[in-house]
């Protein structure tokens, strides 16, 4: 559970940033595969960030694109985006995602894996496990007001399962309902010729309720609030500094109600708070783009005490990461082929505190463990590589599999997947 939360938070941090392209020559191509190839780079300009900030729809308009997915994702990493300009100052679009999508916006189901499924025996299961809550639909729009662009998005998904009892005399029915609604608002603002700002806020509300035929009703809900602020300062014709600050907090409740003799029992779900500050830089000369920088992140995860139910203590884990490096290079090989290299690394310190309380006597004991580790569980670090193919308005980006890079000539006639991830689309 903790590892999944850490992974989700770091992915969230990586995708809570965007680069305002008003007045710039925007590359109308990209996607998650391009970002991963550049070291999971949060400082690069890419249409993928419209999934977070709908104001980007004004920059990346008249496009249909998405992720074809990974070689190991069984299609669950796929999503599709369509965005069209209806008037000079108005665009509308939509996003369709599946439960395993790699983003972390309102389009992702249960983005912090905080809502366990009552049907699943595995703690921390995603909201959709066992319920068929898979497809999530987001609608978005953007409006231009000279130097200000605003965007609004709303996403919703729901599912209901009803299972009749085998007791034909009572005909009782077990019912499970899951839903998620999300809202995001973004703004892109040009302060002057050299400075631009990007601000966004998101609210996600996943929930699930299980009403068995002869048992306690179980309901779980979570509130996820995030905000991010970025600046883009053109200090010269080739260098742009990209400072950023982002924040996310999540909390929820777990409520059990005995339907025979009502004795409501409510407890907190695992809560999370994460804060990130970073400084990136873009350097562009000719057909070469160098982009990246370091960041500092502190994430606190608290597992609530369950003494009444299980005699378990409260546990608080704090992970401090510095530096978090995301570096990338993109270069044009031919008119139709782009090469990419990236590097990502993280140095983290984890502190875990457990407060044990003896129910039969006064007093408590606090146990603290501290450790240093490199990387984030579940998150790829190290060197990445990729290529991009582009023909007129069509493009296809791929992350080259690490096994392919290591195998060399063994790839001839071998069974190794050439690409670990693919994205593609068309710009009208």
C-alpha cells in the first residue's frame, strides 16, 4: 500500500506541470512516451499536459492523439484525447482513459490508490478492481482572453454490481456501487514578453459503497486536492528557466454500519501530503533541446490507528527526496526522425514512526526507523532512450526497451519487445 502511494505521488509530481507556449513555436506532437524518453521530464513542453491543465487545449488544438500503451500493460495504459477549436477564442475536447492509465489528473481512476475495494482481499486495491469501473470520461474546454487563457475540465465514472442471494425465500441482494467525479481549473497568463505563468488546481472525489445482503454496509470515500504554480522566464534567446511549486493532499473515511443492529463505526483512511519545489531549465539551439533540473520533495503518509478494530498502531512515514533529477536531450536526426535520451535519479530519506499505545495501561511508546534509499519503488530510474517518427501531421513516439539496448546484435531474430511504450496521433 505504502509503495503504491509513493509511486502514485511521484508520478503525480512529474505530471503536475506545464509550459505555456503562447507566442512560441510549439511542437504539435508528443505524449507520455516522449516524456519518459526524456527522463520522465516535468520541464518539457508536451501535449500530454492537457490532461492536467485544460487551458492547454488552446495551445494544442485540432488534434487527436493518445497512448498505444506498454508492452506489459495489456492495453490498460491506453488513452485517447480529442481537442478541437470551435471559434477564435474557444476550444472543446474530451479524454477517455482506462484504470491503468499512467497519468495523475482527474482522468485517472483512484489516482493515489487510496480506496480499497471491499470485494478484494488485497488491501489498497484500486477503485475499479472487481467492479468493472474502468473507463473514465473527461470533458474540457478553454477560452482565450488576450494574454490570459482559462480552462475547465470535469470527469466522471461510475459502476454498479448487484448480486442476488442464493436464498430464494428472502431474495436478498448484495449491491456495490463505485464512482468518481473530478474537476480541474487551469490558467495560462502572460505577464510580459519574457515571463509567463501556469497555475492549476484539481479536486478528485472517488468513493465506493458495498451493501451485502446480511452484513455491514461498508462505504469509503476520499478527497484529493492538488495545486501547482509554474513560471517560465526567458532569460535569453536560448535559455528559459522553469521554477515550480506543487502541492497535493488526500484524506478519506471508512464507515461500517451494521444493518441489523446499527452501530456505525468510522475511521480515517490513509492520508497523504506532498510538497515539491524545483528549478528546471530549457536550452535550445538549432535542432537540439536540452531540458531538466533538480527538485526537492517531501511526502508524509499517515496510516491511522486501528486499536478498536485490530489493535494496530498509528504509523507515519515521511519521505524526503533531494535531489530528484530529471534530465533529457532531444535532437533531430533527419526530417522525419527524432532521437531522445533521458536520465532520472532520486536520493531519498525515509523516516517511519509508530506510536504504540497499551489499552490496558497508561502511556505509549514511539518507535522510529530511518533509512536512505535511491529511487522510488515502482518508478523507473536511470537512463532512458526513445525515438520519434513524424510525417506531415502524423507522429509516433516510442520508448526503446532497455533490453533492446543491452541485447545489441542479439535483437536480430530475437523475441525482445523493441518498444516499451508507444504514443501517437494526428494534428490537423
